[in-house]
C-alpha cells in the first residue's frame, strides 16, 4: 500500500509538472533504460566473445600439453620397444622353461630394465613377468610384490592380450602391484610376443610417475591459478587435479560431453572456464580449468570504454532533450500568452514564425485560424441575437398593430359623433375580438377557428372603415377548424392583401381565404385580385431580404419558417395588375 | 373674405368625418371647402377651392401625405398643411418638416387638438393676411402719392 501511494504521488507530481520537465524526465528514463539494456546486451555478447576467445587460447594450450604428454608416452613406448624387439631378450624369454630364476637370465633382464630406467627420466619402475610368473623388476624407489597370485589374474590381462603387443595404459598398474605409499603413477602394459610365432613370451609393466606429468602442467598453470588434469575413458584420473576432487566430480565431470568443448562454472566464488579436449593418441581427456576473470582482463578494459561511450552519449542526448524541450515549449508558452489575451476578450492573432515550417508553425496557423473563426462566430451569434430580438419586437408590434388600433379608435369616435350606434357597436366588438385573439395572453398556439375569427373581426373593422371597398370569401374545411396553428399565421397575409393588393386598386376588391387539409399538412391560400407583385418583390420575400415596403409578409414568412422549422413555408404566385395568390403549407401539430 | 378655408384629405371616410365633426368649424370662422379620399383628388380640389389649411392623412394609396405636401408646396407655399399620423418618432417628424409640413395631428385624435391646431393656424393666417393687406395698402398709397 505504501509503495502504491508513493507511485501515485510520483504520478501526480509528474502530471502536474510542466511540459519541459516532463520531456526531460521522459528522456532521462529512456536513457537510463537504454543504457542498461545496451550495457546488458554488450556484456552478454562480450562475455560470449571472451569465453570463445579464452576457449580458443586455452584449447591451444591443451593441445600443446597433449603433444608433450604424447611425446612423453611415445618415448616410454619406444623404450618398451627396446625390450620387445631385442633378440637377446626374445631368446632368453623363449628359453625359460620352468619356475625359478636362472641367474644368467636375471642378470640379462636386469641390464635391460636398468637401461630403460636410466634412459627415461620419468620412468619410476619396470616389471617383467615371464610365462612361468618369474618376475624381473627394477625401480627407483624399490619394487613391489603382486597383490594377486598370477599376472594372468589381472583384470586388464585379457584386454592386453587382445591388443596383441600394442600399448595399454592403465592407472597405478590397475592395482596389480602393492602400493603402500599410495604413489600415483601411470602404467604401460604390453604383452611381449615371440617375433617368430607371435606366442606370448612375457608381460611388461612400465610405470611413469604422475608427478612427472603434473610437473609439465605446473609450468603453464599460471602460478597455480589454472588447473590441469587427465581422465581416461572411464573417468578415472590419469593425473589428479590440484583442486578439490569433490568440486571436479560435482561441477566438471558431468559437463564433459563430446570429444571437446568448454563451459563456464562458478568455482570457489570465481568464474572458471573449463576447456577439454580428447588426446590425439588415445582416448584420454585433457581438462584445463582456468579463471575467466583473469583471462578476460583485456576485454574488461574494452567494456570500460564502452561504458564511457554510453555515458557520454547519454549526457549529449540528455542535453539534446533539454534543447528539444525548450524548442517545443517556448513557442507553446508564447501561444499560452495569446490564449490568455483571448480569455480577456482580445482576439489577437499571433505572429507565425516564418523561419520554421514544422508542427509548431502549423499549430500557430491553426490557432490563428481558430481565433478568426471564433471571432466571426461570436459576431454571427451577436447578429443572430439581434435578428431574433428584432423578430420578437416585430411580432409584438404586429400583435398590437398600433396604427390599426389608432385608426379604428378614430373610426369609432367618428361613428359616435355621427350617431351610428350600430356600426360603432359592431366595430368595437370586432376590435375586442381581434385583440383578444391576437394577444391571447401570450399564447403562441391557437385553433384555426380562432385565427379565422380574428381575420373576420379584422375584415369587419376594415369593412366599416373603408365602406365595403372589398369583399372577403371564406372556404375553410370543417375538419381543420379544431387543429392548432401558430397564432397570426394568416392574418398578416390578409392584411397584406388588403393594404398592398386592394387599397392601391381603383374600384372594389375581392379576397379569397381557403383552408384545407392535404395529407399531414394544412394548406392556406389567400388570393386577391389586387395590383399584384413584381417578381423582384416575391424574390425579396422568399429570400429573406427585408425591404421597407412592409415587414408583414417578410416577418410572417420568417416567423413561420423558424417556428415550424421549414425552409419555405410560403409560396407566392402573382401577376402585376391581376392579383396575388399566397400559399402557406404547414404540418399539422400534435 | 375673413373665413379660413379647410380641406380634409383621407382615404378613410370616418377619419374625414371625425375631423369635420371634431369642432364647430363655421362658428369659429372656418369653412370646410371639401374633402378628398386621395391625393390626386385633393390636388384638384385645392386648384378649385384654394384652401388655407389642408388636413391630410399620411398613409394613403397611390400618393401618400408627404408626397401630397411636396406637391402642394411647389405651387402654394402659404397653405398650412396638417399631417394626421400615428407615428410619434422624432425622425419621422423631422422628415415631415423638411417636406414642408406645418403641424401634426396625432392619432388617435384628441378632439380638442383639432380646434387648437385650427385656431393657432387661423391666427397665423390672419396675421399673414394683415401683413399682406398692409403691404397692399402701403403699395397703393405709394402709387397714389406717385400719381399726385
């Protein structure tokens, strides 16, 4: 939980910090990650390369050792040849016919054996057993008796016989000889054959001190840091390692696979590379265990250089990151300044940096464009609001219709003075009806019947005022009378027909008002036989162009259009001097 | 010779009636010389009757009150023209004055206003007539003394 809250806090601080800090931090994290990853990869490859290199060089060492070893063993073999192929020895062995040593023969054999001891410095002892188990032996530190009854009982005897005079190398004479001092040596065992009939004449055992071989290893063991030993194909130590045998048994022996190879193991807390090869002349395995750290010192220094390069790179890249952050954040800060101005209502475009063409400049251009658009938008909204307010005012004015009211009041006054009570009553009633409906306490929606009544009242008033100068005919379908419509949807059209169509006409006029249902629409038609309109005027009304001639039709069209959300609710057909037909089509309201 | 001739112009007969019935014209030294329901007829009547005051509605078909005023002013600069209007805006009044309108009678008509405006105009007209008469007398006297 504590870690989680800590992470959250770090996250919060990061989120709240400014862009430059974020970019820098981002860079830093990336560089650290990249640094460790590349260092890791480098090290991995480096280690492999080092191991390979070390294995090659140590392989060369092992092959050299192998050569020396073989040279030595070949020499021992050569010395054994001196006995094997000697006529005198052959004859002497052939002539042994019984147990018990013939002193002459003993003397002869001893001479050869001593020669052998003397010629090969690393030969510690030589044993010769004839077919009657007579033993002739010479040793630098004395000779030892057999541990078995007969030499034929030795476990390697059959193998040696099969080799038919060729060489057999075993460890410590294969336990055939007594070994009180636990000396370690390698024994060459060879069956001496009769050169005439290839019968067995004797068994020769030549012992070589292990120490003598190990001495050779020590010369190249790098002051005891490297360890070498030899195993035969049964895993026995031909020469013993000078490290803990348990470690060898546990960590090295199981990994010796194939004829040669290498592997790396941690031994006594240090990395050791084990390199092994199979000897050229026999099936022994020569193993070298060498410290990897020592041999990879030169490679280490290379990796230090790599680290230095990486660190330098990181520093340069980090500095680059800081510059990049500045490069980006500086213009952004500038933009912020301009945005603050906008907050205060100052729509100022910012200068575009002409010397660069990157995203920043596009941002600046986009910003400027946006500012321009916002400005026009605000202007448009203001204008629209003006139009809406004007329309509201117009509606109010058309509802109250002051000039109509004034004129009618004057007419009432005149009628009263004239004593025409009937007409005065009629006109007053009609005026009341007209205003009751057209104001209708602020309601927007009335029935068709109410609208028609409003028109009828209006017409009655005009009839009296203008002395029946025109006639109005109604043709309203019964079914639509109860339907709801926008208030004063029709009255302005009648007013328009009367004022612009008929009053300007000589003689009496005629207005027809039709209302019917067509599918889901209500259609109203107002037709007059007045002076008509020019096409120009029709276009002005249809295209929302206000003209001073009278807002009646124009604002009516606009009001219906806005209220019903229809683009063209009104269509006008007119011929000058003949008349006008105006059609309103509106959907039936629920 | 002392009566003031009045012409009433309006396309609504009741409006004309209201003006004509609105005050005791004859008792006060006025004479309604005629009424017209359009500007055209009004001009004809002016030619015939030579009125001193013309009451005209502003809103009429074919020729509106201001146009009529302009036409009257061309030929008869001394005729007093009273515009009957529902408009109360200052700009509108200024425009009307530029056309040569003498007075305004606001709708809906307050009956006393008719007499008041008429009387004001009457005294003005009489003053003007006196001035003209004085001028004529002086001129005659000058002519007479020249003859002597």
